[in-house]
């Protein structure tokens, strides 16, 4: 009886989160019929309808929402503990999913994980490039990476990188067409390359600070991207002024391909942090990933 309840709960949570029996079945490695039967058996046992079904989608009923809020986190904790117990052996195993910005993946995660992969060949790591703040549980992520000041207070965070600074750059030829900008407000007169971030709901306002004064500038230009690497490539091609991480542009500035401006206005941010839910005990594999990524100044 208990086994059937767990089977039904697992199927119900998968369908409720995916809003689809088909996607839930694929995720669980079961047939759609098996998932449907498991959910209906649970509904029959509880004497309550948990899902509203129609030709277009599937959504939890109020009773279903209550189960999602109260029971789903407990099943996740049980699953985490089972994984932790299974990893108490000589060779750690497991699969870790991490959501992170593209520059964090290239600058921090991959350089640190190269040696890790050699030491722990049975641990798999999936890195999902995204700038949006996602629900880790809903997205089935074990952890996320964001700048330190952006991490929610109910998360455990571990610093994995040094403080970060953006810088304004363009080619010498592009800047020669006008005088170098002396203050952030001057940028409204330049052809700037915009960055679109999901977390900001649109184009990112360039953030500056000097002497305790903070200035956000909504720049304009012909180009906009959702990747700092594309912004950098466009700046190198002479297509406009970009505002990108200093670590990315350092070799191009040193080689003379780009010129930086407004450096005294560019603030330091608290660097990339790896974060995960405070209520979840990290699995053995996750603990090893955290240790490999942790930043020591």
C-alpha cells in the first residue's frame, strides 16, 4: 500500500510540474498509460481530484496544490538522503545539474571542473546556460550560479569567483569618431550594444558608481544580444560600445584591439556564488562539486 502511494505521488508531482502526462512519462521513464493509472489510483485512494485535465493542458486542483506545497519538499528530502546513502562507497557517483550565466560557465566552472572530471569520472555534470533566476526545484537543478548580491537569503551560497567588474569598451577607431566619454551620461550619444537579460525583464540599464553616487544609464544602439560574448564580438568588430566583464576584455585591451573608458565609474560586484536550497543536504557528488568550485582568495 505504501509503495503504491509513493508511486502515485511521484507520478502526480511529475505531471503537475511538467503540466503534461507525456513529458512526465518521459521524465520518469514510464509509459503515459502507467503514469495516468498511478495518478488515478492515488486520486481514488484519497477520494479527491488532484488534476484538472482538458484537451490543452493539465493543472493541479486546490487539493493538488496543497500536496505540492506540503508533501513534495519532503519527498525531495527523502530522495536526497537515499542518494547520499547510495554514494557512501569507494567511488562517488551521481549527476549534478547547475544553471549558470554563460560567462560563469566559461570563466569559472569549466576551468575548475577540468581536473575534477579526471578525478571523479563517474560523476556527471550538466551546465545549463541561462541568466534568468529559475526555481531550482521546478527546473530540477541541484544548484545555480549568480552574482553574490543576487542570491536569495533562503539559499546556502559558496563563493566560487573573485569580485567582478564590468568595463566600457570599443575599438580605437570607434572612439576616435567622438571624444572618449567622461561620465556615464555621455553614453547616450554613442552607438551602444545592448544586453537583454531575463532577470531585468528587458534591456539592461548599465550600472555605474563613483564616490557613493550610483547612476543607471539606458543606452541605445543598433544591436542587442542576450550574451555578453556576442556583445564583446560586436565591439571587436567595431559595431559599437559594449559594457562587458573586464576579465573577458583584458586580452583584447592589452593587444590594442579595444580601448576601455569610464574605468573609475565601473563598480565592483561580489563575484559568482554557487547556491542551493538550505533545506536540502548536499549529496556526496554535490559536496565534491562545491569543494572543487569553492574560491580561495
